[in-house]
C-alpha cells in the first residue's frame, strides 16, 4: 500500500486474502483448461464494484494488484507484459 492512499478494505481482510486468495483463484482458473488447450494461465482478474484485482504467478509466489474499476482495463493491459519480466 502506498502512503496516503486510502484502502477500501481493512488490514485483516487484506491479510486473509493475501494468504489464500491468489493461490485459490489461479488454481481454480487453471482447472478450467485441464488439457492446456488454452495455453498457460497468464493472470486472473476479479472485478468488484469499486476496484479490480489482478493476480499473477511471479517466480515462487503471487502478485496481487488492485486498481479502481474505471481504470482497470487500461492499467492491466499496460502492465501485463512488465509483470512477466519479474
């Protein structure tokens, strides 16, 4: 979280999500194409009323990034290739 940016959720909710959210959601999405015909999973995006969260596998962990829903498509498309460089 950046200093001065107001969070939409409480710290306890954020902690609970970061512990299992990305693992669960990416694992579930990977099961949608068990034969791999759609290719390897790139990322999962969950959109809520106020913000959208992008989750992606990065090295030995996960990256979860949230942005305002109105900006999500533009921001996620812009940074998607950079995430793969991590």
